[in-house]
C-alpha cells in the first residue's frame, strides 16, 4: 500500500525533509511531543495485573506439589525433633492450622515488607540474602553477554539486510548454525579449545579457588578471565537469532515507499540506513529482547553447570532438587520482575521510536 506524501515547496524542503512526513522515524514538524498518558496508564494497569497474577501463581504452585520444604529438610537433618519441625513449619508459613486464604494474605504482607522467607537449603538464611549473593553473578555475566549479543546481532543484521545479495549473506547460515548448537556443547567445545588446549582461560568457577570476593584490580581481573568463556558461549549461541531477525525486518522495510523516495532524492545512504530503515526495522527486535530476558535464567542453568559458575540458574536447580520452596518462589519472583521491567522499558523505547503509538494512545 503506497503512502501519499504532501506537496511541499522549495522553502519547505529547506526547512524540513519531505520524507519526514508520514514515517515512523521522524515527525514533520519540530513541535513539542505530547506525553501519551493514556498509553502509559494502560500499560501500567496491565503490568500490575500481570504482577498480581504471577505472585498468586507463585504462592499456590508450591502448595500444590507433593511434600514440603520441612520434610525435605528433615530428610537431610534427622536429628531435628518433632517440636523443632513444627516450629519450622510455622516459621515458613506452611503450618496446617491456618487457612489457605490467611496464608495468602500473610504471604503478601511478607512481600510488602521485603521478606522473601527462609531458605532451608542454605542453613535457614533469609532468601533475600541468598539471592543478593547470586544475582550479581547472573546479571554481570548473562545480562552483559545478552546485551552484547543483541547489539552486535542487530547492527550486523541491519548491514547484511542493507547489502542484500552481497557476500555478507554468507554470515546468515554461519550464525544460524551456531544458534542451533545447545549451550552445553558450545561450552564443552570452548573449554576443550581455549582452556584445555590453548590454556588461555580458566575452565570453571567465577574466580580463583581460595580467593574471597573483594574490590581489587586482581579480583576483577580474575572475574573477567573466568567469565570470558561463558560469556563467549552465550554471545555465539544467541547471535544468529538477532542477525536473522534484523536482516528479515530490513528486507521488509527497504521495500517501503519512503525508503525509495529517500534514495531517489539523493539522501546519503548512511542516513537512509540508520535514520530510517534500521530505526523502523529495530522495533520488533526491542520487543524480542524484552521477552528474552525471561529466558536468561533458563539458559544459565546449563551454562552454570558446565562452567561451575555461581548464579541464579544453579540456585534454582539446587532449590528444586531440595524442595526449597521459599527459595524457588524468590527466584521466580526475580524472574517475573525482570521480565516486567524489561517490557516496561521496551514499551517506553517503542513509544519513542514509533510516533504512531503515541498518536493512537494519546
């Protein structure tokens, strides 16, 4: 469907570009953009409902499973008396004297106070402390690696799509091939080549054995060396999806009328590429990136097992095996909040890049 552009005289062409009329990349006039309050209010209501639903499911799921955290704890510590076991059930909020509705209200009260419960797997430590110790490793490694993969894949896909039919198209099957290989195999290959054979990087752990975490250049250097192979594995394994997605969107956008008009008017190729084509093609990528945040923990479980790396993924696996429901709920809550925050930021960026969103919702 063709786009009708208004007729502009020469003076208008000097003041503004005719291509900027009717595109999502820019606005025709340098006017102050209205704040889309209805758009943000609607999205806020949706995310609040999603948060309530996720927390409610998070509360009921452990109570629908067989067994409980106390039974698992007693299986590992047979010297605990029945009185102590009953006191532990009360402490964990799973005593049978209270109705499920009362437990649900108390669970919400704990969350509002920032109390995530007690972890039976980690010596009855608060779940918040256990998560605080593991979360930085996951965010520092997997979060940064995912951002790097997204940035490189998006930029590379934009260039490959712009130069369609060139030798750069050979990048697509190569990156797609690595995207089909599981994290597990890529990690083992990276360890075999760069650690066992070349001795360039350590093969496991987040820092040297016997070292305690501290803010020093030596410790930071150890973290970088130990995190290089896991990060490289994540980047290589996920790069193909970003390249292919951006390249396909570029092929669609390049067929639009405003791109043809831009090239016919003699606009520099760099401006057409980054100011118009890539800016419109990146919109679905942003939503995909926000959705991928939720799969970070799932991917880190395998990666952290291969590299013996501390993090939320290994924490979730250990909590599941030990039936530490409080810790499982804490991890799921972190995942839920991460996905919601990422989608909120994606909506804000989407509304900034696509004026049609603001116009429809304002």
